[in-house]
């Protein structure tokens, strides 16, 4: 393999799905790996491009993993788990999807923008948010 092809896998090199009749796994979810990866990525507020940059790969690979065109291997699983701040068990569907106190980047970015508003507008916005939360039975 020459230096230009290092890191590029061909379809021949891809792991194949087993044809063995294995007993079903007792997973905590019915999501596929790709669906779970996409959901967690979005919950953390990352675009495919942002996550790819954080991991050091191209965006097309993220798409291929999420669309189940590529199968995850252990090194990439570790990289995804670290980048997303979850355990590899959670990515694999083995651990329950516990809600953590970690805010998604999407929410953090909005909060940072709110911080730049004048105090009167911040108060008005927070009152509106409180109203929605109370209406949803969550309370402020």
C-alpha cells in the first residue's frame, strides 16, 4: 500500500455482516447504530461537519456511518465516544440513555447569545421561557 492510499478502505476491506444465526441481543433501544449516532450527534448540537472536524475525518464518513453504509470498528468507536462525550456502550446501545446534566452545544450557543442582550430583553425572554415551561408542566 503506498502512502497515498493509507487510511482509505475499499469495499473489499470492509467488515462483512455475519451470516451466522446468533441469538438476539437485548439492547436498550431499537435504534440502529447509525440512527443512534445521528441522534446523539444532534443532541450534542454538532453538525456532521463539526463532528468530522473534531474527530479528524471527512464529513462523508459521518454520513456513511449514520446511513449504515460503513460499519464501525473499535478505534473509530472510541474516537466518536470521546468526541461526543458518551460511553462506547451508549453508542452501541448497550447502556441506557441516561439524561445527563450536560447541555447540548445548541442550547449553550443560544444561552451565550442571550447573555449579550440588554438586561430588559433578557428578563422578557426568560419570562417567556418560564411561561412555556410552566405550560408544559415542567415549572421554572
